[in-house]
C-alpha cells in the first residue's frame, strides 16, 4: 500500500522539516533541485556535508519511513 503524497510540489519541503528562515535554505533548496532534476537519490547538504534523500526518491519509495526526512513528501500541510 502506498502513502498519499502531501499537496505541495516536491521542491518545497514542509516548514517543520526546513524552516523558511533557515540561514542555508536557498543553498539547500538549490542542491535539492539539482538532485531532483538529475534524478539522483539525494545530495550532499551544503551546510553539514551529510547525504540527504530527495523528495523524488522518497516519493518513489511509496511510503513514509517515519525518520523525519527533510524532504519527506508525505508530511501533510
């Protein structure tokens, strides 16, 4: 069974996962957009260097894992 996707574009993380006033938001969203465009599973966070899964990859999985992923496409608005 697949979880229902939230009603926002995959390019827009839920504000509880990436605050609109986060100082690195623009760089993070640019890295995420590049990963989405390339069809990559994720990207290296420009702030921490950690690997972050993209919303596209998470959507293709079909269900939320419940681990608080930054770009989780299942978190309701």
